[in-house]
């Protein structure tokens, strides 16, 4: 009986969190930012990762509350730790942009979260990692190309352009100008100016 009661409490708690998060989303759409923030915060404090992510967004953009990047990162971290892919991406970006110069642990934690988000299908994380690995202090060209290809397949024109550069210069793949042209043409067709310049 105790176990059954505990399970019912968990279900009830999750259902309330989902409802609060939905109320927050609807309030946000209606322009009632402070109500949205309150709903998200109540659900986030119950451990609901989607609401934690939404609270992070509120703090990052100053919607319904004062803009505060450290608090945004705090909520992104909790959502990321609960396997929320977009929170993993945003928290990783925060770590990379707001870390002390030689903080290797934070750097590694950021890369781990980026890779988790990329493997979960977050195009922004795939594109970021692709360029990150190509241009890093110790470039890992094959790994960079792998992530760029994933982002390009998801329709990211900038990543498609970078794939073209890889084929043109032989970065992580054997040089192939015809393949480079194909990627540049696809990127240019999607509106990428750099790809048009490269084609010329």
C-alpha cells in the first residue's frame, strides 16, 4: 500500500507539473509573461525538466522576470541533467562563453552536454560541434565533419556550406571538388551568401 500511495503521489506531482507548464506556455503566447514565469517556476521547482528549461528561457530573455544569465544557466543545468536536449545545448553554450580561460573541467562538461544534445537531434548543437571540432586548438576534422553532416541533413544551410569547405580543402575527408560544389549549391539554394561566393 505504501508503494502504491507513493506511485500515486508521483503521478499526481508529474501531472500538476505538466499542467502548470502548459498554463505557462499559453500565458506566454498571450503575452502574460509574469504569469507564465510563475507557472513555469512552480513546475520547475517540482523537478519538471521542460519547465526548468522554460524558466531558463525566461531568465535568459527577461520575460516575466529580470534578465539574469546565471539564473538561466542554473535552470538550464537542472533541465540538462534531466536529459532535456535543448537545455543541454544552451547550458553548454553558457559554459563555453562564460568560463575562465583555463577551466578545462567546464570545457569538458560543455562538450559532453553538446554531444548529448547533438545525438538527441538538436541541429544547433550538431552545427556548433561541427565547427568547434574543425576549428579547435586540436582539430578533430573527421568528428567535425560527422556533426556538420548531421546538421546539414536537418536542413542547416550554414552547416551544408561548411561541409562544402571540408570537401574543397580535404578536411576530414578526401578532397573532392565536385562534392564541394554540390554542397555549396545546396547551401546557396537555401540562401547562404558564403556558398554563393564560394561557388563563384
